[in-house]
């Protein structure tokens, strides 16, 4: 069974705060760990896609829950490891 995803609540925050909060949370996660970011900033899906591309993490998609967005990401190992 896959590990339970980590929940990062960034609701009410605007760019760049959801990314910053996720970066801080990723420090405690092992490579391969999934995470779900809860966000209300409508630009968050684009921001997280770009952030994952730049940092080498996996962007797994976004689900609109009406009052917030659930953005699925996965921490990847740094290149060369």
C-alpha cells in the first residue's frame, strides 16, 4: 500500500507563500514521498507545475474542490543521487 500523502495547508496564502510553505515541508520528506497542497490561490497549479519543473519534483495534477484546490506533488531525489 502506498504511503499516505502529506497534507500542506496553504489555503488563504498567495504566491509565493504556498511554494515557500511546501519547500519548508519538503525538507522533512524523503525522496519519493507524495504530498497534497491545499491552496486557494487560483494561480497555484501553474506555480506548482513550474516549481516542480525547476526543482526536479513531480507535479501529479490538481483537483478543484470548489472552495480550494488540491495539488498533488511528489518529492524527488536531487539529480545525481
